C-alpha cells in the first residue's frame, strides 16, 4: 500500500470544485478529509454538515468529528471551496432569504474552516478560502452574494494579520474566481462563452502547488482568477 505523504481537508468536498480537489490530492497519495452536506466516497474520511444546525452547533459538531478522524494528526492544508450563488436586488421578494443563504454557504463555512485551521493545521501549512472577483465592487443584482464574499475577503486579511490565531508561518489566501467551468454552470448558461470560465483542474493544481510550498501567494492575498481564451492568469487584488 502506498504511503500517505500529506493530509488535507476539503470543506465543500462534494461540490464540483471540491470533488476536483479531493481527486487531485488522492492522486498524489495524500490523505483527504471531506466536509460537506453529503459524503464524497473518494475521500478517506467524511464529516457530514447538518443543515438544521445553528452556526455554533455546526462548528461544535464539525470540530468534534475532525478531531476524531485526525486522531492526533495535523493537516498540511485546509481548503474551503464551499459556497453557492443566489441573485436578487433589495427589491426582490427573496432578498433576505437569499442573503441569509449566501451568508450560511460562504461565511459560516469559511469561519468554521478557519477554526479547523487554527486547531489542526501544521505550522507552515496553508488555508485557502473562496471569495469572488465581483465582490471587489458593488453587486446590485446579487447583493447577498456580494456581501458574503466581501466578508470572506475581510476574513482573509484578518487571518493573515499578526496575532490572528493561525499557526506560525502558515499562509492564508482567498481565490477570487469569476465563473467556474462546472457542469451546473454549463447546464444553466448553455450559450455563455466558456473560454472565459476557469477550469476546476487549474484551481486544484494551484492548491497542489501550495501544498508543495511552490508558487505560494503572499499571506492575505486575494487572488483574482482571470480566464481568457481558456488561459487563466492570477493577479492579486
């Protein structure tokens, strides 16, 4: 049996991007833990998020499970790619409902991922959160989404600052994609120009490099992923 070289936790590991990350790290013989509403059978261990739980209940449940599955070990990386999308301006009938959903999907998950990193990340490890390029400016057609993603950007900056609580020499950064090339996006936007969509393999490869301490971003970087003609460039916001 191949030896496990490293360990990573993927929060949102059953979604399209999360699954790509699980597959990438598994292909390199890493131990992979998945946290999501449903299990990813490719992962070595799964923590199921209970949607009916309050934020605090989710944190307690998830941290307890992570402690159990790690069994005294620490991880080299924590990758949070949980999230979702909902539109709507302040006049839409689902304004509050959608905003609450966006907050749960992006902010709750990012905060709990930060807690996991604080307790279980090795010194010199990395934490990646997921923001959005759109949230660098106003997002009138998707206010809840923009607000939640902007909060993730702020969280990233705070965690990168001195005395944030993260382990020594660890790096935290956020990826800020525009549109990801996922099966659902292709289904809902069949006529879109997919040459401007960022491939999931590009992002999972990026995380893999960081785990190897290659091309690591600066601490606190907000990394815009700009794709044109199927080529993605990374620029710090």
